[in-house]
């Protein structure tokens, strides 16, 4: 339930961060340190993937678990294509209805409208991605190669983690990435982000227990708080340019740019420091996780794929409303909280359907049981 809570929180934060010119996203995690909701989402995705498919691989073997992983990969790919079509239609309709081509350029679909046949093929190959649609292709790429990694994690977890670290290091040294269309590279480099995904999987399969003593260390806690404080102070200078004079030149030259595409080490350290605080302050049996106040976040986290797609759709709708109405702070607050409310309602409806579907299957199983046993 703690994983679902933080996954739901990451989905809300991603939705808010995807709305430009929005006062609410001034209070998301990216404004208080080097990492943001993407790190949370990728880590938890690796953790839950290992938790689910690790048990399947132990019980049924590599082939069955690998087939299930590929089936899940296909489901996410289909969701991505469906989202691409709906998102594209949404942007094109708004751009044409309000005679504003800036929407097409801003959201990265101008290339598709100009050359749709080639761009569509590139989109199916995951090389062309409009703005805000980079997370699912990353997840697809990570799942495609997950079965061999999971096999190694179950047998030689330390070797698997060291291999992931080596791939990350080589990627950053050689600047490896996947080309994007019409130019550039993937916004989230899968060769780099696989480290956080693999680390999450490693933690799920026993690594977290090995780190428990370290996570509960007072020295580690003090170091984490200090690092979070320094990162917060540096991030504040991004929003108040006059304060950049307080950042030493040697530190700025060494630190910048803090690259998100290839997962800068400073971002990883910031995420790990946050993890230390979470483990200390929010244990897995934290009673408030079952409270009605946090239920919306848990629900969204339990239906992460659908809610992420819905959130991307809602984020552009919110952006469009703010721009076209020249909305102030009140409207920005309204569309932000309305979007989170709609995401929660959608998750609750899906949970209700899942509940009644499970109950129907139980009834059918009960009715079929005596029939099969009768002579």
C-alpha cells in the first residue's frame, strides 16, 4: 500500500508538472531538489515488476514469467498508441478550433501535421513522441529487457546490480542514447534510467533488507538531511537569479548541467536521500496509509497505467483552459485540483469495476464447482 501511495503521488505530481504557467506546480517536488516525480515512478515500477514477476519466475520458470512480462509490455505499448491518437486529436482539434498553431508547435505535433505518414510510422517505432509522452516509451524499453535481468537478480543479485551500474557508467561516458524523430534523442535515456529501475527491482528481491541497517543509521540520516538542504538551497537560486552569487563558481562549473535525460548522479543521490527519510518517517505499516484521506492517492497508484494516460490528456486540457481564458491563480488552482479529482474518480470507477468483476468470477466459480463434480 505504501508503494501504491507513492505511485499515486507521482502520478499527481506528473500531471501538475505537465501544466505550464501553473502556480500549483511551483510546489511539486522538482522545486525543492534535483529529482522529481519521474524518479519515484521509475523506481517503484522496477520494484513492483520484480515483486510480481519474480514470484512468477520462481514458481513457473523463465519462459512463463518472460511471456507475462512481454504481455504486459504489449499492453503498455497499446496504451501508448491509443494515448498518442487521442492526444494528437485533442491538440489538433484545439489548434484548429481556436486558430492557434502554437499549440501544435508547443506540444511537439507540428511535424506530424506536416508529414503524417512518415511521422506515424516513427511514432509506432517509439521514435516520435509529442510533449509529455516520454514516460511510457521508457517503461516499454525497460520491460523489454527485464526478463534476463530478473533471472540474474534471482540468482546473482549483486552481479546484476553491478552490471546495471556498469551500463549506466558507460552510457554517461560515451553519451549513448536512442535517436528520436525528427532530430535529437530520447528525452529519458533508457540506458541510463535502467539503473533506477534495476535498483528498485534489486530492493524488491531482498536488497532493501540488506540496506535496512544503513537506512536506519543516524549518520546516513544526517547526511541525507544535509544533502537535501544543500540541493534545496541551490534550486532556490534557479528561481531567484540574484541569489546565484551565493553559489561558488567552482561548484557551479562542476555541478551544471544537472542532466535529466541521462539521469545525473546528483538526481540519483537526491532521490536516495528522500528514500532514507521515507523509510524513517513512513514505515510500510504506517496506519494512515489506510485512512480515507490518503485513499485517493492509493487508488490512483493501483491503476497507474490508466491514470497516467488520463493525466496526460487532462494536463493539456488544463493548459488550454488557462491559456485561452488568460486565467489567474484562482483558475490555475481550480483546474489543478479538478484534474486530480477527475483522476481519483476515474480510479475509483475502475476499482469498482474490478471489484464487481472479481465478485462475478467468484460466483461463477462457486456455481461451476458442483456441476463439475457431479456424475
